[in-house]
C-alpha cells in the first residue's frame, strides 16, 4: 500500500529589518536614480519548505518612497507618478516559481500600481534556509527584474533640449528579501 505524504502549509513573514525593496531608473539619460520603499508587508505561503508552489501577497505603501531628495520624493508621491493620496498600495501577487537550477528561479506574478495590473516576471536567487539563533527558520532571496513604468500609467516626463527625456521608461527592480517561518498548518 502506498502512502502519500501531505506537506503542511507554511506561512513566512517578510522581515522588514533585514529586507530591502528598491529600484533604479535613468535620469537625464546619463545616470541612475536609486530609491526604495520603506513600508511594506508580505505574507508568503509554501508547502513545507518547498517554494515551488509559493503564494506571495506583498503590499507596498507608495507614500514611503525615498530617493534621497525630498522634492523628488514629493513629486513621485504626486498624481504625476504614484498618486499616493488616492492609491494607498502597490501590490504584487506571485504564484508561479520556475526552477532554473539549485539557486536560480523565475517568479511570475501580477503587479498592481495605481489601477493597472500587469503580469511580470522576476529573476530570483535562492540563498538557502537557516536556523536563526532563536531556534526559528529564515530564508533569503535576491529578486531582480525590469518593468516599463508607462505600462502602469506612470507616464510623466519632460523632453530635454539636447534630445532624450528626463526620466527613463525602464525601471530596474532590486530586492533583498529575508523571510521568517511562522507556522505550519
């Protein structure tokens, strides 16, 4: 008689003190501006410690954006970009993880900015699972990808006298994610 082992559903919480959700975008076509979001919350569910059937629900507060320049941050929160007063969350719902090799994966999910949702793909580097000094389990990932900001209604720009534009269309996403295992059910 065959027995089938059913893996428990495991919840992982995003550890904001050991994670970073960042981006970069071209400015004046010659340099990159880097920024990050300081407020976010994520719940991740797996079957045991197997991330192949991961369910990700991440919400980001667009009003928490910081680029190191207060005037630029105010502009990014305005209706020209994120319209943070009317759109309180950026959401990512990930639901498919394809294994490339033991540490590299491709993550697919739906990204919602303002009132636009698009399917995106992100590259993921899995850094393993470890036991922390308190007896809990943690795991870490590096997540990278590119999106076109105009696909999400972030279309503001200014033409330059010399040709080109002030803000590039392509946004590079760069995140360092640490998760804390919560419970199995």
